[in-house]
C-alpha cells in the first residue's frame, strides 16, 4: 500500500485512501483529460485537412487555368519570353552562348556540341502516332521546281507523287533525348582482330553471282540493297588509302572518281537529298537549322525536331515500301523518323549511347533474318569521320586517323559477320558519304559586325539572314559586309544567287546569304575550338566525297565519272527493280549511273521523252532572203554575201506539247525564238518578253561588228535602241559576233551587258587557241519585259579533225568537252568579283538550262547515254 500521492497528472496518480468526494473529483479530472486530448486531436486533424484542402484547391485552380488557356501569359512574362527567344535566335543560334562549358583541350563539351549546326547528327525520333493534321489528308510531298516544262513529261510518275496538307500545329515538338555525347578524345575505338578475313576467306571477290540458300524468288532476282553513309568522308581520305576494306571493294566492285554534294554541303540537306534525289532547295531541308514561320516562330534544329513538314519529297524507303510492299530498315538515317508515311519496319533513332560497333551488329541481325522478314532496303548512318574531323586538322593529331582506322575495322567486323553466315554475296552494298571536309583557320564573329535581336541568323561557313520581323535591311547587311572580290566573303540576295545551286527558290533559305571562303567560318562569338568544317560551295575540291559499291548488280573494277548526289535516287530505284514510270519526280537523270551495273535496261528519263522538232519560223510574204546592213543612223553599210555555203544544224528539241519556238536559218548561225514575237508591231518588237537562242559555229576570234544585218524575209527593217537614265537597259547580241544580226539581240540591264562582254571575251580567248567551238547562247523570260536569265553553252571537240561539219558533232566523244553558263539578269554585283571568278560562279549544267527553258540539247546528235553524260556534267573550273 502506498501512503502518499505521486504526481497530480491524469496518469501519474496513486491514491491510498479515497473519499466519495475525492473519488468524484478524480473521475471528473480523468474524463476532462480524455475529452481534452480528444479535442486536441480533432483540432489537429481539422487543421491538417484544412491545409490539404487549401493546397488542393490552389493546384486545381492552376490546372484549370492552364487547360482553359495554355498560351495565356501575363504581359511581362510574354515580354521576357520574347526577349529570351530573340536572344536565343540571334545569339545562341549564332553560337553565342557565352556561358557554355569548355573542355579546355580543343574538344567540345556537350554544351558546345549541342551548339553546333547538327553536323553528323540525324533526327532521333521513334515512330509516333502523333498526327499533324487529319490522317485522311496526310500525303507525301514532292517539291520540285515550279516548272511546267519539267512536270509536263512526268505524267506517268504523278500517281506516285503526293501532296502534304498539314494543319499548323499549336506547339513545338518536344526535344528528344539522344543520350550522352562522348567527345572524340574519350571514345573507345573498336579494333577487330582480323578485319580482312572476309576478303581472304571469301576468295577475294567471292561469288557475287550466287547467293547460297536463297529460297525467296524476289530476293533471288532482286538482291537487297544496303546503303552505308560515313558522314564527312572526304575524297582526300580515299586518296590516302586509309581504309583498306574500301580498297578491297574497289577491286571487286565500282567506284567513282569523286562525288559532288548538293548545295549547301551540310549533313542534313545532303543525306535527305541522297534519299530523295531532290535538291535541298526543293525538298525543304535547306540546312541543319531551318526557319519557317508557317511551322514555328523559332529556328528549328533538325536533329531534335520531328515535324514532318520539314522533310518533304518522297524518300527511297517510302517509295520502295509503297511499290513492292517489302520491308525496309533504317539505322539512324536522317529523315527516317520524320516522314509521315511508310516508315521503315526496323528503325533505330539516333542515340549517343549506341556505339558504332553496336549499330553494325544490329544491322547484321536485320540482314540475317528469314527472307520473309529481311529488309529489302537498309539505310545506315555513321557519324564518323565527321565528328572527329571537326576537331582535328588534316595533318594534326591522331583524331582523324583514329576515326578512319576504326571505320576500317567496323567495316571488317560487319563484312566478317555476313561472311560467316554465308550472306556476303547476297546483298548489293553501297558505301558513300554526304560531303567532304576543310581545315579551319579563320573564325569571324558576326556579332562584331551586325546584331539585331529580332534578326534570325544561322551561322557556319554559310550564313543565312531572315529579315522576318526585324528592322534589318539588305542595305544594312551590305554595309556590314562590303564587296571585296570574295576575299573574306561572298554576299548574295535571291536575285543574284547562282541558279546552278537550285537553292533560293525556297523561302526557307532566307533573304540574304553570306558565303565564307575555304578555311573560314562565321560564328556568333570568339570561340575557335573547331578545326574543320563543311558547308562551302560544292565547287571547292575539299567538299568532294566518295562512292563504293559491291555486289551481284555491280561491275567489277569500274570507275564512274564524277556525278552529283542527286543521281543516287534513280540508281537505288533501279537496283530495287522499281519501274521507272513509278519513280517519284526528282532532280536526277535516269540512267546516269547505269555504267555501274552489270545489267542495263537502257530506259530514258521522262525528262527526255517525246521531245519534238522545232519548225522554221514563217517568212514575210513576197520577200526574198536578202541580207541588208544597218549602219549608224539607219545608214546602209556593207552586208555579207547572201549565198549560204552551209547552214548550221538545229541541235535543239522541245519538251512542250505546244511548241512555242520556231527556227530562223541564216548563213552562219541559227536563231530560235518564241512564236508570239513574230507578229509584233515594229515599234513593239523588242518590248515583248522574248526568248531567243543562237547557234553558231565559230572557228576564229571575232572582232567588233559595227554593221548588224537583217534578212528582209524575216524582218522589215533596221531597229536601234538606246539606253537612258530613265530606262537603264540596252540591247545586246547573243552571238559572240556582237549583234551581227538585228533579230538575235535581247534586252538586258546595262550592268549585265558588262558581264556578257566578259563572257564574249572568254569565248574569244578560247577561239584564239584555234579550236572550233559550237556556241549556243540564249535568254529566258519568266515574267516582265526583261529576260530573267541568259545562258551560253560551249562545245569543243579538241583537234580540228575531230569535228564533223555535217553532223555538227564531235567524231570522238573522248575528246569533247562542254562548258555552260547560266546567269540571272542582274542589275549589280554585290561582291565586285573579277571576271574569271564571276564566270566560274555562274557556271551550270546543260541540264539546268534545259529544265529552265524546256529545250533539249544534243538529243538528236548523240546516243542517250552519251547525251546525258554531257548534259549532267558539272563544270568545276574554267578551261
């Protein structure tokens, strides 16, 4: 028994003797404590519930507000966002992020790499069910030049070509996680223990006419095609014979002297051109960075953006699946993830975490599948040697040589795997690249010359300016980059840009273009960590790249003449047995690479189908073909003999169903012109928008002619035209004889007359070598009363005894050469280029002139294979 109280709390109490009164008080005290604790507990719970409700209500309010108007922002936030976007477009895209981290060893950090222009990094998007616009309206796009002359002969292909009808999306696609970037110096290079075993054990070239174990009739007749691209593999690397496995392919297959990329020589545009056969200016992927206000108000990075509207035209994997129903595969090829229709069955998007050796292993697994599951077309992209070449000059360090050595071992590993499975001779394998590489020595910070937060600028060896929404004008750009004969830059607007590039037809190319000379790049800051780059004019030798092919379909030890990469698409289609009439419209020429194949189908490109003969122009009634001269002041002057010893032959045909041209035969030249000019009144004759083409056979240098002639049965009398300050145009003869005949002259800007005089001087320089020349000169008018383009084609056969005067053609084509020019009718030169530099800049293919005018040259004088070799030839230098 306890005789004292121990505490007075609710629980710490022991009572020895309890009276009734004390018992009541004790009971009440206990009940009070219990009620007290219960009330406290309820209060705490109520307070917690209240807090929860308040937080939940706040969150719910925010969510409701967000879903009711996701784009609603306060005015201050919008201004901050716009300021950030302007800085990002004008600064970050100028490579101007001054807060980026550097590795300090000449190798880019992840931030610096992301700041690059996407070189070597294809889009990394998995196939998605997201649809932009209605699924019913989704179709494929084919953007080719808006030229009725080109499209007129494509009717058999139109069913294969489709049109995209996308609705404008409301949000930018999400940024894609591509894994962690590994700098070149930290890469673990793959080394194969025996990279040439396939070649040694397979009996050198193997048995490419056999494919053991093939049961599928389709694959017995049409071998699967594997296309492997090594980004930035310069022709120089091949000349150094750095990759022995490619040398083995040469011994057993086909190669090319070199391959010419398309303009600009960037990774994304050229890989998609290889896949579509369409120039970057026509398929829409004009650069690694693209600005299109119809899609986004931001400059879009191709490697992160999945909007299919950036990727137009019909890629080869889409065409193949649509026509044959067979499977296709893509290993990180640019555009495979983005095209809305007929995506590859086996698809691996770009990911830094997948090594190149793992890529080839996965491709080997695809190709080892049962024939019913095996892809008939496989496209493989490898980022080397481009990745390493950006950070090492040609003769400095081991980065570039290490990358080339790894490529050799990777190919050996891949070929060994196919050889071990008895599949090496079951595929047609093509190894190619998108562009070359040039060493960098000069970096120009554009922000020291021009900065406008609203001006959208994309930098690199090629800088593009978009004026959309900014206060910058062409005058501002010209002031910042005055003409200097191309020493530090070349500046162009859409009107003065060389037509051979097929670039500025697309609004995505910007308002002005700034080209850097080889060895220089434009940046947005003072960083100089790059030591190599590309994106220059494809005329530069450093931009040339390679082509190798091996397999049952290819010739052995064949070497193709140089060609441009728009020609690949038709070659792929022919290797895959796609009928020519089902091939989507493209800028290549069917049959151009047929010399690489063992079996040639000799089909002609629809571009040259059904060309029609051009008739003679009607003559004036009751007039004899008398030739008269027109001296100064309408005074008569000595006219040449009216006796024609030999008429020049008309070497042109037209693709137009309605023939709009006619021919005027003269003693020593032929003139083609539009029919609608023939009935024009005398005082309006030269005011009409006319197209003229002059053929002439020149055998010696021509002197200035002060007495132009006319024929009375073609022309009523003399017409002279004088320029004035109010009307700064003049008439210039297309002939190198300086307007020998009155009706072979055209109207042009006074400035451009000087350019034409330079071309005449160059032509006469060639004639001084005593080589006969066939000279074809002409004009083309899109609209207005001035020709928009002027052109000239020079054909030389070399020695005089190689010229056939009857056929007007070379006897031995091995000694023939062609040089052609295509000029916009400019009213000024923004670059003050010297004569030869300017003339080289405005060279072009004969086919470019044909596509513009609707005429077909040499069609009747040469067999088709020789004709297209001539018309697709790209002049890389002047004679």
